[in-house]
């Protein structure tokens, strides 16, 4: 690739480039970043990260972070021709520094030596030349006077040996439009043209088509011929490296690095190299003068502004005018006349990059730091009664607006511009409370996070408490929180004093996130972590919060837990206030049950334990049974836990022999069989169990004699029984019916769904309901194919004054329109019924008018469920007129 350029010419050119890097004329300002020459000479250069904006030849995916040097090596390999790479990123991202480092490396012989010449293309020249004409060769010759015209002419004849650098393409955004036709582009380096044509010809490849180019711009340049990378600044490790290089002393740099990390809001801005240098400079000054380092981002900017203003030794009135003027410059509709009165002030160069003559209306200004730009705009609100809080500004603006309301954070700038107006403080507080109330009442979690951060920046617990207490806080899921959000939420909850419900549904909590959430978790009455992924470290922090806090309800249903998580949690629960724990579907096993048993018998206050859907097997229940003899547990859900009759003896013995307080036992979807049920019947007969759920437990009528006997025993307290989805048959159901007639039977809720009942059992149940002996208020007898003939016994019972039913479930009985007259008559006659379930039956459109009329006339009926009947869409509008009909 090398062209015929002598070694001496190369060396002279490299020396000139080295000098140009070291003698950079870029502004030296506390806000503008460290001068490139200093970066090179002091060895402060720290690699940056970039991210591809599109697929890079199939190897780099959009969004992947890479070291800038790796990208340069890959994109400009030996033998490549015509490579064009654009680096784009905002002010202070380090674009110019990395480009100057590329130039330095080539000029010192350490990188990209396969290019014969590296040439700067003066990007500002085309703007100045607009309306004038010059050739590219002439422009490059004026820029690189050390290269003779003959040598340059020869080099341009071999463009594949050239690397062109175009830094600051944003200066030419108005010239970047493609010429009206390709015929407007030029291909001869000696042909004179306007600046825009020269630039577009280079970018489109008609001029020096084989030359490689490295381009920088604040905005992405969208041309197919260019490969685009976004400069994303420092990673955490690169930032730490920068601190070490800046301070030299490893221990000191690490200490100051940690201090900066703890400064509120600072961490989020440190990806910008220029900001990082400013931060280090301020911390160094504060450290050397033994002053307190900045505690927040607002405090930092307040110190910086004071430092820059006090250099000029101006009066308070003058500095106030400067700050107000700079605030006006942040407004895109600001006119030259608005600010010309202070443009002669030398202090402006510390804040602004000024292009042109300040006496001319054509002068352009740009802030050296976008962070400072937002700070000055926020400051102007407190200094000028005519300034209102802007809508749709950046998060930084609102952060500074809030931070400046705190006397400690604003003190440095008040030392320069005088005290802020109290009326502006009051106006801010009113705005803040209104904003908080509006956002927290909505369901946008990211906006909630933003509000939490703002409240944290206020550092005013009374303002936080008043703002939050006046809002209708909607507890949406906060599963997408980042570490700063966790810290902010903890601060807010600590100020308020409590949180009703912490919703972390589907969260993926890291160690650090969980650690920062501990204060909020401690003060949460209930915590929802269902369907979450929790590391052992995060469970450890959760356990700490539970042991020290006031949480009474914890939901971990269907969460992914690591090994030892349950043991860690249980250790804390012996000291916690927790009363309800949901571990359903958490893949627990017998070993976890051992830990749970130890917790239950170790002084735990737990009242409700949900273990639904865990494959505990009999050994797991045997472990749990050892604790049930003497613990405070009142409800346990063992639905679908792979249990058999083999573990029922241990369970029955524990509940019978100990001092168990268990009131609800759910054994649904386990293989209890009749043997297991007979053992559980012994518990019903002797203990204070109120609810037994044994749906789908492989039961038959053989277990019903012992069950019926238990229901009629002196000590039986059972008020709810679910034996649905079991093959009890006629004899089994009849024995339960016989028990219902006993004055000692306390049952109020009975579920006999899909128990192979016939019309005869329905007749008997109807008689029981009208006898006055039954206490039943809820009866479910669905999925028994008895048709209208069986249901008529239920209708008759509803009409009777002795029937106390409030809830009746007749799903899938094969009911037809023929029963509707009697149905409506019976429901209308009932003084107690409020819910009737008629799902999955065979009623048609003709039944709907009567059903609607019934429900409209019976306000005490809260629900009539007729879903999945044979209705057409023609009657949907009619049913819609009655909100209590579910269809």
C-alpha cells in the first residue's frame, strides 16, 4: 500500500504532526476537558469504548461495546482500501482526544504504519470556503506545509496509501446534504470546487476513492459508504483506570474514586471523559484544600460554577448577570440581542465555545459541557421571576432544579450570585408536589424511578414525605430498576416511613440492587417477588431486611431460587415479623422442607405457608410434620406436592398429638387415596381444623364413612370441605349428605364438583337445604351430568325460606332453556343468594331476556356467570346492559 514517499519526508511530516498534537489549540477549561497535549505527555490517555451502529461485516452486533483501539485495528487492517469510519458522540465524549491519539500513534510509529501518510482534512475550511473555490490538493497543501507540492501530488495519485482524518464534521451539518446529482461530485484532486462539493465528494468516494478516512461528528452521519460507531465513553474499569492515571497514587485514586461513586448522580455522568477530568480536578482541589468533596451532582456543578466565576473577581450583581445570560443561551430561541450586553466578558470562554466575532450577530455558541448547560438553565429559574419550569427538558435539568432547592447543594453558587429568592423556592415546592402526585398515580414504572431519583436529590425528607403522602401511589412492578433506582426508592420509603406493597414482580435482582433495597424492604408491609430470578446473594440481603423489618407478607411464587436460598431465608424468618410466605412453584425438595420445619419450630411467627406445586414428596411432608406439632402455622397449602398416603400418618399424628394451631389444610392433587383420607378424618374429628381441601386426591366412596363420622363428631370444627374431582359415587355422597343433617356438623362450604352424582343425590341435597338443619351457605355441584331434572331440586331449595345458600355453582350440568322459568322464579324468591354459576351449559339466546330481567330486578345478586353457553353475539349487547352478568 505504501506510495513512493521518502523516509525523510515521512519523518518531517510525523514530527509536524507530533508538534500539532502537543500544541493543540483546543480550549483549556475546567469544563472543556484536559488538553490533548497534556493527555499525551502525562500519560493520561485512557482507552474508550465504542459501539457499532450497524453490523460490522457480520462480526460485530449493534450495541456491542468494544475498545476503540480494537475497532481501529479491525477497521483499518493492512491491505484494506477505502475504509471510512465515523465516530459520533456528544460533547465531551472524547472523540477529538482518541483521534489525536491515532495521529500521535501513527506519528510515533506505533500504529497504522501501513499508511504512507496520515493527513488532516481541515473540516472548518469547507465552511469558510462556501461560495469560494479551491482544490482539495491546494487545501491539503496549505494545511501540511512541510510536504512539498510535488510530494503531495504523488501521494494523492496513490490514495490507497492515505489515511485522512476529518475531526468535527458537525461544523458542516448544513453542507452534508448530497448534491442534487452525482454529476455535481468531482473526482480530480486538482479541480477547484466549493467546500460542500469537496466534502461530499470525499464522503461519497468520488474524490480519492481508495483513501481511508477516520471521521468524527456529534451526530450520526447516515451515508451507505460510511461505517458508523458511537463513542459511549468510559466503562467502569476504564473510569477507574483514568482516576489512577490522573492521581498517580493508587490508594489515593481508589479512595477518591469511591468518594465520587458515592456522590449522588455523579456516577451516571462519569462515562463522559471530559466530565471525568473535571470531576477529578475538583476532587483534587477539594482534597488538597481539605474541603468536603461534592456530595451530589448538583453540589459538584455548584462548586465548579463558583470556581469559574470567582476567578474574575466580579461583584455579585455582575456574576448574577453572567449566570442569567448563560441561562438564556441555553434556550434555542434566544436571540443575539438577548445576550450581547455580556458577550465581552472573558469568563464566557470558561463556559462556552465561541465561533466567530462576538460583536457579530452571526456568532455561534456551544456549551463546553452539556451537563453545565442544564445546570445553568435550572439556576436561572431561581434567579429570575420571569423564568418558568420548562417542560420536556432532560432528566439532568430536573435533577439540578431539585438539587438547587437544597441549601447545602446550592451554597457555593449562592456565594457567587447571592441568595436565591424564597418565593422561587415556594414555587418549586408546589411544582414538585404536583409532579410527584401525577407521576406516582400513573402506571409508568420508569417515570416512577425518575421521580424517586428527583426526590432523593432534594435531600429534604419533609418535602418527600409531603409529596408522596398527597399522591395516590400506584404500586406497579419495579422489576426493571437499576442500582441508582434501588437506592432512590429506599431513600423515599425511608422518608415516608413505610410502604404498603413492594412490587418486584418478575425481578432479576443482583447482589448490589438487593443490598441497596434493604432500607425499603425493611419498611414494606408486603413484598411481591413472584416469577423472579434471585441469586443467593440477593436472598441473603432480603433475609436481612426481613429479620430487621416489618414485612408480614412475602410472595416468591414461581421464582427461580439458587441452592441454599430457602435455608438462608428460613434462618432469618425465626427473627422476623413475617406471617405469610408463598413459595409455590419454587422447585423445593425435601431438604428445603427440613429447613422450613426448623424455622417453624424455632419461634417463627409464620401463620400462612403456601407450598403449592413443589415436588416435596412424602419425606418432605414428614419433615414439615415434625414442626406442625408445635408452631403458629394456621394455613398450609400442599396442593400438588407429590404426596401419598405414606406421609399422612406423620401429618395426622402431628396434628392430633401436638398443640397445632392449623386451621386450613390443602392437600389437593395428591395421591392420598382412601387410606390417607381416613387418617386425615381423624384430624377432623379431634382438632380445630376449619378448612380441608382434598380435590382430585384419588378418593372413592370407601373413605366417606370415616369422613362422615368425623363431620358429626363433638370436636369437629370443619366449616369448609372440598372433595371435588373424586369418584365418591352415590354411596359416598349420600353419607356426606347424612352428616349434613347432623346438628353437630358445622359445614358451611361444600364442593362436590365432578363427584359422579346422580339426580337422587341432588334430590337429597335439596331436602337438606330446606330442612333447616344445614348450615350450608356455599354449594358447588357442577360437572355432574344431571340436566334440568337434577337442577330442579336446587331451584326448589332456593325458593324455601330455610335455604341459606349465598353461592351456588351448577357448571356443566347440561342445563337447557327449559329450566329458565323455574330458575328465575327461584332466584327471585331467594333472600340470600348472591352468586350463581351456570357456565358451560346449553342455554341459548331465548333465555337471555329473562336472565337480564331477573338480574336488573335483583340488585343483591352480585354475579350471574353464564360464560360458554350457546349464546350468539346477537344477545351480547342486551347482556351488556347488566354489569353483574358475566358472559
